[in-house]
C-alpha cells in the first residue's frame, strides 16, 4: 500500500477531479436515511428514544432529550479554565469578524429623488448539528452558532449525540453555554436532522439547519432540504497546499497530516513546482507517521485520498485548483499575490508559512464550516450572511416619480403591462 500517491500533475489531473458524491452516496444509503426520517416524523420523541438506544447505545427517556441546566452547570466543573478561556477567545474572534461583516451590509443612498436603504433581517430560528462520534467539535459549534446570534437570530438550538453514558461531552456543553445557546438536545445522527426539520413533542422545528456531520447526517440534510433550508451538503474534509521551494517541507507534511486525521476519507494534496519539495514532503511524512496519534486514520486517508503532484508552472497549478475547488487551500509560494488573485474556487485561502489550517480552525475567527466536494465553485463558507434576509426599503418624492415617468411608460409598454404605468401616472396627474 502506497503511503501517499506521488507523480506528475498532468498524469493525475483527471483522476483527482473525479471525486464526486455518486461514489460517496449509494441508493441503499438514501433508502436507509429516508426510513429513519419517516420514522421520526411518524413517532416523534418515541423514535428519538429508540434510535438513540439503537445507534448510540444509550438508553434515555423522553425527559432526557432536552439537556437540563443542572447538567450544564455540572459540565463547568469538569472543564479546565484553560479550555474555557480558549473557547472564549475563539468565540470573540469569530464574533469580531461577523459583526464587522454585518455592519458593512447596511447602506443608504439617493437615486433621482428616491431614497434606497438596504437592511438585513434575521431568520427566526436555526438548528445546529454538532457531531459527537469519533471526536468532539466545540470549535464547529462556535463557528455555527455565533454567526447566527450576530445576525440577530433569536432562537438557536443544537442537537448533539450522547457518548459518555447518558451525558454529552462537557466541553461541548460549556461551549454552547458560552455562546449563548439555550436549547440543547441529546440526540444525534439522522434522527437529529429529522427532528430539527419536522419537530417532535420536545424538539421544535427550525427554519434552517447548519453544521457538519458524517455521511448519513449529510444525506439527511440533503433530503430534508426540500422542506427546510440547509447550509450546504458536506462531504469529506479537504486540504490542498500549493507550494514552491520557499515552503518548509516538514510544515507542509504536518499540515497534510493534520487534515488527514479528520477521517479516513479526508482528501489532502500537495501541488508543487518543486521536485525537491515534493520528495522532501514525502520523506517527512514517512518519518513522522510512525509516532503519530490517530495513525490508523491518517494512514487510511493518505493512502486512499492523499497525493503529491508535481506541475510544470504556477499556471498549471492554478488551473487545477480552480477545477478542484478545495475546501481549504494553503498557498506557500514566492509569487503568492499573483496566485491568490487568480484563485476563483476555494472555500478558504491561507497565505504563507505562518497561516496553517489549524490556526483558521481554532483561533483566527474565519469560519471553518466550508464547502467540500467541488461545491466551492458555487458556495461560500458559513457566515452571518447565511442567517439573514436582505431587504430594500425605498421612500419616494414627487420629483423622483416625475423623473421616472417616461422610463416606466416605455418598459411597461414593452412588457404589455399598461397598468404599471397607469399606477404611476395617476399619482402625478390624477387621471
């Protein structure tokens, strides 16, 4: 088994672009998820109790579905001060970026006697899925809830599976409380998405569901999207690194490894103009991997989906990256301005030796809920923009309406909608 594929980009180009969800989702997967959703819609809380026992191995009662304030208070006693401070730091950094973004959207201008304001209005309620299977993701909770609160969403609830007996990981509970979440439900998987979409006796339905999850959660979000908004379809995590001889090979190797540890189906790759860097990164991965935690996951990811591709020049690399549309892109080249200006499709772009993916995940405040599987061609990363509606507010004057009369008459006639013109003419002539 190869540690990681290595070769010329031109020889690997087509196969690297072939990742798509037809191979990720089977007909059996769809049927399996559809049946669970149907069960939750029909049986409500009873289904949640049954499915939590079946899939999570945890026996709960209906009264246990909603997490109590006592459990949240207990969680604080189990989480160290350093973790609490780290959660608050990331929350504050995310909040700072999102607040600046929202403020920039509101504008007002005058156009020929009319005043136009562009304002935002929040969604009423949002559900956030927080994974809790192989690992716990308080950072994803922060990334999903804080933009919603900054946008002005009044009700933000989360669903997350129990794992510590009947308990939820205390770090997740503390992070939820620090972010201001008042509703936490002890339910995971497909059944959580179904409950958020359609409601049960305990879980109230929401207008939009966001947050990452495993394959079945992603399929469930896709299936309920006909009835409720979702953020995006999320597949395996991805990182491409575009680097030249200026890059540190061990740092590049560690970045590829860090992304590979998410899951065995994570996709990581180095695209480089330097043959020496390609060989050095490969040798660094080989040297590092024996002593790494989560080695089994990393090895499976690298051998199945990892690659090092040597390209002839930066233009070839840029063309490939825009075709691939990665979730995360690190650019570590001397001509990074030239490259960054030409990257059209990437969920997140990180520049230089000192902006690794881990810094964006845990500190900077840019969102790491990002489009995967090529969806960066049409989707952006999650932000407060995903939790608002944008509304124009227009006020007019008689001078403005007079100035508009001729244009409205011509366009209304061209579309055979004469009453549009008459509604304006009456205001000016009384006829």
